[in-house]
């Protein structure tokens, strides 16, 4: 479904991605782990065209999307829940969801809204509250719901558990699994919390200094000595 | 008291015109964080197009005032909007993502270019217009001073209030308005959600220009003259109004415009006309010292 090959991207002189190869198949949950500054967020953003790739190729459903503008990439069925959630603070929950529905047909809106409200009742309760006044967990839920409003086939999630209380975090991982199973959305997940992510994922990649240094199934990576040392123990 | 009332009427009329121009500054600033220094020229072009249209309609024999006004307003808005769109395409979009200084210089260049352009095409002399909306009535008479309310003043204030109300609803309720606000708050995120950011920015320029065109038509009707230099002064006043109200805030631009108009008129009436501009800027400085975000400005959103 998603095929990234030889991808390079940079912020000015800083080379954040130095030739990355990643594949995500339809229906999978794929996790990407790695230390801070490894280039994980940059990879997700570059897939969406912001920043644009310096070289390499990104294919979605066999189509080259490397040079497409962001809004067109998103309209093909890729949604992102970015690092830091980026909920619109001065817009209500409902307006955030309306913006999220931009790529979808208008006729789906009411059904889709019912669907996310059924999944996340808290959002219905808070529908007229502005995004900036929600708690961290609520904002994370809103960011996920907002992404779902576009009816994506591939969902990119960047550290959805960051800064959340353990219980809320557990719930977020359950939600991700639900979205993947019941709504058939393919998931590419970036996580600091390597243990939870790898347990959830079918496959995983480990990134360091802008390169993929290891890949395997979730179980293989969990068992890997290097991964345990670097990302699991004391982490 | 009568004198005061008269100044109030004049001040509100002038403030309405500044407010309409100020909306263009505040929208563009809100969305790309940059002052569009060419916006005053856009307003000036709107005024010139209005004079040309009124003259042409007169030659064509279309003299029924409501029809003539409608035609002139529509033509001025459309043509001026095209100018606004073009300025963004030529002077700003190619520089997006570069340093903050480059678009600033480009904006000033664009402003000088438009001024010279109009000067060459239309000449450097003041261009007059036959009065279109004449007359008015005496509101009251006190202490031998008649308070005069012109039909043109009623027209200006009424049209401004209607346009501002429509525009506020448009920004609050429609998809396009929502996209404008989303891009204001987080442009990258709006793009990630499928909003066409470039088009949204273009539309901010287009809408700001169309409102400035209305201000241009009004000023031509009010003063009966136009000159290629009016864009500079009015631009600076309206910009001051936008900052005073809180740059990036729509109600702020409207309030700021009204205040600047009132300050200017009252200062000229009660003190000396020479220092009326200084008065407006002094108020601005004072407000910014105590409220750096302007009267209705929101504190800068923390970007993650
Ligand atoms: N907006 C930016 N401007 C400049 N450098 C950046 C920017 N975002 C990230 N970087 C740099 O790119 C590298 C990769 O960062 P990032 O993709 O955020 O890593 P991760 O998500 O794995 O923590 C880091 O060296 C970081 O400092
Ligand atoms: Mg990151």
C-alpha cells in the first residue's frame, strides 16, 4: 500500500532522512521506533509532502506521490495525527472535525460524525468547547477522530501516547487496534513507547540517525537484544 | 453639543472606510504573518476604477443612482480582487518559506510599482468626480449650529455595517471561512487535513481586496476626488487601525477602524488639524504599551 524507497529529506543543511526504505501493506499495523531526533516525525511528514523529499520515491497504491502537494496526497486517503496533536485551539471540537472532513464527500459527514461520536462519546459532550481547552487525552482523541473524518485508508500516528496518563495511554492503544480491525484502516505508528507499540504491531522498523537500522515482526524486535538494550530497558 | 454630534457623525463615516480597509490587513496578517504593504494601493486602485466606471456609466446614460452604484461596486470589487490575487501570486507566493525580510521588501516594491503604474496610466493630477449621492438633512439645530447628516454618510455607514455583518457570518459559518481560520491557527496542520492552503491564502487576498474596493468607491463618493497617492496614507491609517484593534482579529479591525476615524476627526475639530496623524499614532503606541496584542487581539498561539 505504502512504499517508501531511498527517501531523503532535509531542513536546510540538516539531513533528517538519509535514504529510508519502508513498506506498509494494506491492513497492517506497522510500528516505527527510535530515539529522539532519529527522523521518525520527519518521515511521516515527508510522506505527506511537508517537507518535500529531496530524493527518493514515495508510492501509495502503486501511484507516485512524491511530488504531489500535501492536500492532494491527503485526498488520496492518507491521514496524519501529527506529533503534538495540533488541535486547532480556537475552534470548537465540531469545527475541528469539520475541517478533518475536508477530503471526504459532504454526503458522508453526518454518518461519519455519528460514528466518531459513538467511538468517542467525550467529543460529543464537548462538541461546542474550543480545542484549546481540552485536556491532553481529549485532544489526542480529537486529533484521531479528526483524522478519521477524512475516511483514510492509511493512518499515520506520531507518538499518540506521549504525555498521557497510563490509563489513557492504554485506551489510546485499544482505540488504534479497534480502528485497524473494525474499520480496516492500515496503521503506521511512531512511538517512543516501544514495548506497547511492538506488542500491538504486526511488523516494526527501528530508525537511527535518519536511517532504518533494523526491521522485523513485532515479536522479533521485542526479542532482539539490541532493541531491548536501546529502547526497552529503563526506557 | 451640536458640534460634538457633527464630529461624531463625520468620525464614524471615516472610521467605516478605515475599517473596511483594515480587514484586508488583518486577514492577510492572520494567515501568513505578514503585512501586505501593497494593500493601500489596492484600495487606491479600487477608487480609480470607481471614478472611471462612474464616468463611463454617465456617458452611457445610466444615471439611476442605485443601479449605477451597484454596477460600480461590483466592477470595482471584481477588478480590485483580481489585482489582490495577482499581487499575492507575483510578489508573495514565490517567496513563501524564505526569510521574513524578503516578502516585506517585495511588498514595498509592489506598492511602489502599483502607485507608479496608476500615475502613468491616469496622470499625477487629482481626478474629480461629479457628486453622485447629494443632499442630506439637518438632524438638529442647537446654539445656532446645524448638525448635518448627508445621505452619502448614511449610505457609507449602512453599507459598511451590512458588509461587515455578512463577512463575519461568512468567516464563522462557511467552509471557506473555516478553512481561513484553520490556516490562521496552523497552516501545516490545515494542509495535512486536506485544505488547499495556497488557495485559501489567495482567497484572503481576494476578499481583503474586494472590501478595500468598496472603501475606494465610498471615498470617491464622499470626497469627490481621487489621486494616485491616497493609497499610502489611507493604507497606513488602516494598518494602524488593524494593529490597534489587534492584528489578526476581524472584530479588532472593525473597532480599530472606527477608533482611528473618530480620533482623527475629533483631534482635527478640537485641537489642530496638523497633528491629527500624530494623535492616531500616539494612541496606538499607548495601547500597545498596555496591551501588546491590541484591543481585541488574542495572545499568540503557542505553536508546537
Ligand atoms: N522543523 C525543523 N527544522 C529544522 N530541523 C528539524 C525540524 N524538525 C526536525 N528537525 C531535525 O531533524 C532531525 C529529525 O527530527 P524528527 O524527525 O523530529 O525526529 P524524531 O521524530 O525521531 O524525534 C532532528 O535532528 C531534528 O533536530
Ligand atoms: Mg518525533
